[in-house]
C-alpha cells in the first residue's frame, strides 16, 4: 500500500482505497477489530483527501511508508482465499490428504443435496429450499469418535480453552458462516445478528483436589514402590539364611522347618502391619484420601502386604546368593507392575476375564485398587463398604474383586514358593544336593508296618522265595525329598 501512495495520483489512490473498503471481508475486519464505522471513514477520506496528499509529500512521511511496508509484508502471509471447490468426494479426500501433510487443512464441507451433482457452472442453478451438508474438520480440531463418553468421570468442570472444546475452533465458526451464507442466498438479506457465542454451563459447587488431579495417574506407582525395599530385604534375608544353613541347624536342634517358616511369616507380617497402619493414618490425616474409610484402606494395604510376603518367599527359591537375589527381585517386582499400564489405558476395551487375568500379578491388582480409590476420591465419595463392588463402568472390575484377586495371588505365590524351594537344590555343608526329582524308579517294596511289628523277620524266607519266583518290574511313584 505504501508503494501505491508513491506511484499513484490522488484520484487513483482514493478509488482503490475506497474499493478495498467496500470489500465485505475488509469492512467487517476493520469494524470488528478497530471499532470504526467504515461508511463514515470513507466520507472523511473524500473530504480530507487533499490533506493526505500534503501529508505524504512531507519530509517525515517516510516513517509512515516504512510502517506500511512492514504491514504489507506481514499481511502477505495471510491467505484470504481459504475455500477451494472440488468436483467429487474422492478428489476432496485426496486434496485434504495433501493439505494435511502441509498442516494447511482446516475442514471440508460436503453438500449432500442431489442438485449439486449437476453442473456447478450453470447459471440457472438455484439453491434448494432445504440444504443438508456435512462438515469434516481436521483431526487436530475434532473430538474423538471411538468413545461415546470419557472412560472415567471426574468431579470437576472443563476449562476453556481445553481439549474438550475443540468444536469451537473450526466447526462452530464454519457452521455459522455457512448458515448465514445460506440465509443470504435464500432471502437476499444479510444477517449480522444474532452472533454465535459459546459459553460453558456453570458447574455446581465442588472441591478441587489438586493433588489427585496432578499426581493421580502416578499415585498407584508411588504406592507400589513403597514396598520395594521390603521385598528386597525379605528376599535377601531368606537367601542369606539359606546360604548359612540356618534351617538345617534349627532342624538339628529339633525345630521343624514348618515352624521356622511360620515364624518368618509372622515376623514379616508384623513389620508390614505397622507400616500399613502408619501409611493408612498418613493418607487419611493428610487429606489425600479424605472421603475414604481408613479401616478399608488399612485392610487393603494389609491384603497387599500378605501378597508381598508370599511373593518374596516365591522369588527367594530361585537364588543362592543374597545380594544378587535382592537386586533381581527388585527388578522383577517393578516389571510386574507394567501390565497395570496396559490395564489402565485399554480398560474400556478389555473384557472382565482379561482384566482378571492381568490381575494375576499382585502389583498390577494393587495398582488397579489404588486407581479405584483415587477415582472414588475424585467423585467425593471415597471407598466405602457400600461401593466396594460398584464398577466405574458397566461390566468392569470392582475394588472388591481386586482385593480377592490379591488374596488369590498370595495363595498362588505360597504354593509355587513351596514347590520350587523343594525342587531347586541348595548347598549343604559345602556340597550340593542333587536336583530333586518328582519321578523315581521303585525296584522293591517294603512293608514298614511289618518292620515295626517284627513280622518281617518271621516271613523273610517266605518273601524271599516269592520274590525269586516273581519278575521284578519297575514302577513309578511320586516322592517328596527334603
């Protein structure tokens, strides 16, 4: 525009300026942004046209020209013609794909009327009384359509601008423009009012829990890591006592291994009971779980504590060195939490049976239980006795099922730990026992009851003659070797 003032005369300059102001887009832009009446501005320009010539002939007019050059350079980057017409939907999709690669695609409009399938250049084409059309916005400015609603409801309002208000970016303004254009074509009158405005519905009074809103996703992981040191220390103690053969020494003094095992369980559970009670008091007193029942939280932590003890017993059966066992079990304990991430992300798509299967790992089940507690805290209800078996979604997992799964996991860990601790060899008195086997050959049979009563001595000759006549056939028997 600055070059226009330099090269053109007064009449040509004002004619082009007035022609630009008569443009609908420029007039609306100036009126909305500068709050200036363009009609009065045009009249003033005609009156003071001679004064403008004198102003631009002034020596300091170069400052205005420099400012004009800057505005021209900035406005040249703005594309005013944002609409492109195509002949078919296939061409539209191809063009949209090309524009999306350049991040220049905003939306597409498909008119569904059969009249638009005719020649678009026909002068006799008229707009039908009822126009139906479809708006397709870019994926960056549209909501997700694979879910009817959010996977989890939180007791707080949405804030503008946010991810939940993407329709206000492109869809709503474009729809308003099309509707006003249809009214203009149908009636011949331009509609400026009512203006399209959007406003969020006022949300009822609620309490905003900043901690759960910001840390709620990582809170199950934080709670799970609380027991990592306990797992490492318990496994290290078990393996170390196996290294120094303390169980054999206790057996020599008449203490049965079962008594020793029960004593270890009681010792570990006593420590975890104190830590669980302390953690439940801290969570309740600090206001993190304000609405939840503290006793239920304590029972839930104790439930997981039993599973942690049995998991430590199970993992200790695979190691012979204490330090290596502590390190490896810590890693295994952390890895066992990873299925919870899958369960959390795909919770809406997984069936109840698959969720139960993933909860076969106690850490995953514990993370799911903590998620249920934080979810209910977000609803200002908390975990209570009456909502333990209420699923956040229909047909999904519940907090009560999670607690039962943790107990089931503890039973499985105990059974597997007993089996593998008796199957895998241990060092004893500097030597190593051979690997315990479950199937051995039985070449002969001895009546232990007969040995105890002395009947065996009286029938020795009779049995010897019978064994010499019969062919000895090997058979199979299951044995338990200590």
